[in-house]
C-alpha cells in the first residue's frame, strides 16, 4: 500500500483545519454568521483553498451533520447487538439508555446541540434525506431486534415508527437546546419519549425495561 505523498498529506491537513475551524464557528456564532472568510481566516488558508475542498459552507455543514448522525447510528447498532447478545436482560432498558444518552449529548456536547438545532433551517430538504438514509435504518434495526425478542406489539410498523422516533429525538434536542433549564428539559423530554415507547411495548413489558 502506497503511503500518501507530502502534497496529499498537506491537502488532508488543510481540509482538517478547515473543518475544525468551521466546527468551532458553527457552535460559537452559528452557520449564518460563519462566513467563508471567517472560516478561512481561522484556518489560516485562502478562500481558493476552501473552494478546492468544498463547493460552499453548506456542503461543509452537511458533512459535519452527516458525521454526527452516523455516530447516532453506531449507538443504535451497538444497542441492537447488545440486545441480541444478552437475551436475559430487558431490551427496553437498553433502548431507554440509548434515548437518554442521545438527549444528554444536547447538554454535554455543544457541537451536537448546535448542529442538531441548526440543521433543519440550514439544510432544508437535505436534512430529511440525511436522516432518512443515515439515521433511520439503524433505528429500524433496533426496533427489529426488539420485535425478535417479543418486546414490541405484534402490529408495530417498524419503518413508520423509526421515522417518528427519530423525529421525536430531533425535536427533543430542539426543546432542550432552547430551554433556560436544560437539565429540567432533558428530564421532561426523556419522560415524554419513554411514555411514547411504552405504547409500543408488548403487554407485560415496561417502556423503561
């Protein structure tokens, strides 16, 4: 396998510097105020260098948002694997833990909070496309793992429920991000989503596990 040459390594580092600068600016001042000039100034590169790597700053935001959603998908798939590997443990508890971990990131991770909050207005239709193609499939796999365990109602439409749950999680981020007391908003939002999940649980199975 050929090692990257110096030019390739420089290009990769320059791209990484641009992404790092944009990541910080999107959090600190928001997408609208983070101009290309501000991004290139923070990264100490020219505007021409920026456009060599990205067609515009929206494309950069979309890449960052996609990476974030991919991490959520990994959490969902990890939870699915854990459910299948531990048949003696209540699966709904694992789902509740995943839900809380996602919502908790809204408080603990400023990048998560700001990208999730800004994505609908910044990305428009692309926001839905990324969610549908990147985030929804892992949630469908998680629901399928629950169904295989007999912990869901027998008539649950998996794809529809996955889309609704994803929307609830995304809206939960908005609620928590905008709240004066984010800890209280987290507790209320988590409780609300848990109640929704309890309606999907098979008879005798708690929505909290």
